[in-house]
């Protein structure tokens, strides 16, 4: 049980009202067994009168004290009200019980914790808190949050990386020598800045004020360096691997697919163009999930409704990426590497989708592992040139001989994307992943 779970556990209250919350037992002066030694029978005779010393006078001090003892104060002995006080802002802004349940779930309160509050599950506890918020908090219920709207600025920003990448590829193919080097460097810098701007605003960012997701304090991780490595490998990795297996490379890459170190620009161009469909599908998923959050009546119902929505969004992005990849390979006259490009695109899309909803640790771990596998494949080929280490290149050489150089990144990115998809279906089907964030304290 985490610290929050211990905090929310109903127990003996402390503070000024602690004394009133303790149950006061009245002395049992009656004894049903008259044979018990020392028993005093207090049976009343019909028509008899109480002694004057024990008679209660209405309005007397003893009568008021007895009434207070028999009716304990509600706030001191009401653990649900204490929980509502701890999560006051969550209860005040909630538009339905499911939103409170999502917030409690994000704070680590489970069905087992709810049982301590005499409720069968978290949603039942949230229903009571929602029903009592207007009565106990004396605050009006807020209006439902509006769905995020499409803004022209982020819509243009999502198109900018693809446009700059297409311009860079065109410039590289129409220049030679030192001019090609300058065009490549300038184009790479421009595409990187455009990607940074696109990821910092709109549906692919976490800085939006209305962005749902776990609360501050969640585990974080960095994905930028590994994403850059994976994209660079899609450009240069296959050509370098082919050259290394044949004893090369003998020269630096020239930026074309027919040089001594071939460059495959079609996957990178397709991924840059896919920023726009990635943003639109992420926006669609956010809007539809928020609507289902407002209409669901339980956490399990919400998860069952969001799971097909998540898989449909993922399939829609894959379809758009496949179409862009087909267009890119046709324009650049390069061989279509569908397995590698789709696996890499799936991995990057799922990693970004998790990141936008606050789950950054798993994407960082998976991207790190994928980049490590690709780097290890290249390292083993070059290490096999040392005397006695020829066996190191056998696995990679077998894969390349059987399925081509694209099989190494295809298998690595495909396995990573599959693992991340399973993780995504677990995390993004939780109501806490789509609840509005709590305001900063």
C-alpha cells in the first residue's frame, strides 16, 4: 500500500474532533440473569416512577450532554467526508462519478482500499462522493469540459516537417559536392526544428492545458536521443550494414541510393509526412475517449469501450503511413521497405501516444532497447573482422542473407512495437489516463 493508500485509510481520527468520534459505551446496569452475584435488577414496576435523583429535566445540562454523546459529530466519524476533503478539488470539478473514480484510481485507490470505506469498488465510492459534493461542499456542479478544438497553428505545424523534409530530399537530389553537404545539413536542421515545434504544441504535446493524463510525479524518461538514432538508422543503417558485410564502406554516403554507402530516404520522408495523420488520429482518440468517459457508468465499461477505439486509431495511422510510404518510394524510385518503415512508424506513434498521456517511462525503455539492438547488430559485424571473432557476425549475416538488410531494424522495431502496443492497451484504457489534470497547487 502506498503512502496515499495509508492516508486514505479510515481509522481513528486525530485533531480537535478526535474525542467526539470515539464511541462512548453506556454502563450496562441491567442483567438478564438475576442469579448472577452482584447483579442489580432495574426492572420498572408498571405505573411506578423513577427516583427523583435519576429524573432528567428537559433543558438541563445532563440532558444536553447525553444527546451529544448519543449523536456523534458527522465530520469526525465520517471517513468518506474526510476523503472528500483530501480530494476537494477533484470532487468540485467532477461532472460525473466516473471522473471522480478516474481521479481516485490515478491516486492509487483500488477496490481493496474502497472496501475500507464500506464500498464494493472505487466506482461505488465515487458515486457517494459525487452525490454528496453539492450538499457537503456547497458548490454548484461545473459544466462538462469542452472537447479540444482543432487550431490552425498546430494544424500547420504538423504539415511543416513533411514539407521541409520533401524540400530537403529534392535539394539533395539536385545538388552535388559541397552544395549537397550544405543542403543536407540545413535541411536536417530545419526538419528537426519543425518536428520540435510540432511535438511541443497540439495533440502530440504534453504542454496543452487540457491534456489528460496521470498527475505530476509520474515516472519520466527521455525518448529524444533514441528517436533520433532510429530515424538516422532508417536513412543510413541498411546501406552501412550491407557495405560492412562486404568489407566496406569504402567512402562516405553521397546522399543517393546508388552510391557506395546507399541512403534510403523514402522511410524518413514518409515518417515526416506522417506527422500530420499522427496528430489528427491522436486528436480523434482524445476527443472520442473523453466522450466515452462522460457517458460510461463504470471503469470496466469505459475500458471495454476505449479498447476498440484505440486499436482503430492505431490501424488508421498505419493505413495513412502505408499510403505515404507508397507515394514516397514511387517518387524517389527506391525499393519499398514496408516492414521496416511500418514497424518503425508504429513504434514511434505508440511511444508518442503514451507520452502525451503522461506515460513516459515505458516508451523510453522500449526505444532504448530497440536502438541498442540495432547498434549491437552493426557492432558485431565490425567486431567480427578481428582475428578469432568471425562468429560474431553469423546471426546478422544469416538475417541479411535470408531477408535483406531491412530485416534487422524490421524485427527489432516490430517486436518493440508489439510490446508497446500491449502496454498501450493496458494504460490508455484506464479512465485515469483521460481524466482532466488536477490544477497545480
